[in-house]
C-alpha cells in the first residue's frame, strides 16, 4: 500500500463517519419535528374551545354592560325627577311653614311672658377650662386687664 492509498482510505473513513453523524442528526431532527408537530396540533385542539369560551364570555359581559347602562340611565332619570320634586315641595311648602313656625314661636313667647315674670335678656355666663379646672368668665376678664 502506498501513501496515496492510505490517504484515500482515511478520507473514505472520514466521509463514512461524517455521513453517519449527519444521519444521526437528521434522525434526531425528524423526531423533534414530529414532536413539535404533535404539540402544535394538541395546542390548536385545546385552544379552539378556549377561544370559543372566551368569545362567549365577552358576549355575555357585553350584554350585562348594556343592561347596567340602561339601569344607570333609569337611575339618573329617577334622581333628576326626585330633585325636581324636592325643589318643588321646598318652594311650595317651605316658605309658608317657616312663617307659621315663626308665628307660633312668637305666640308662645308672648303667652309665656305675660304669665310669670318679665323676660330676661341675660345670657348665661361663659366658663373656660384651664388646666382641668373651670374658671368663670369674670376671672378671665380680670387676667386680661
């Protein structure tokens, strides 16, 4: 065997090892692609019902929001009507009732004044609390000057 033949055998062995390595890589790649295809198919199979459920939920939420909007509009109308009614009642009965109450108070005061004694306009003395004790207002005036 000459040097050229040995070199040819080495190249042939190298190519055989390289082809074997590439074959193993291609087999592994094919297995990975099959597993990926199966995984994608399973995900698609499970995602479609989930998307359908989500779509139904969104439609239901939209229906509920429409109902809530209608209720809010009705409540706003009722509030407006109640406010108008309150204003009408206050303006219709408020003034005359205040006048009648004032008249009644004046009559009671006049009747009470005539019976016993003349009315006094003195106000009760004010007291101030200083350091836990009650001090009459006269002392406070003396301290101030």
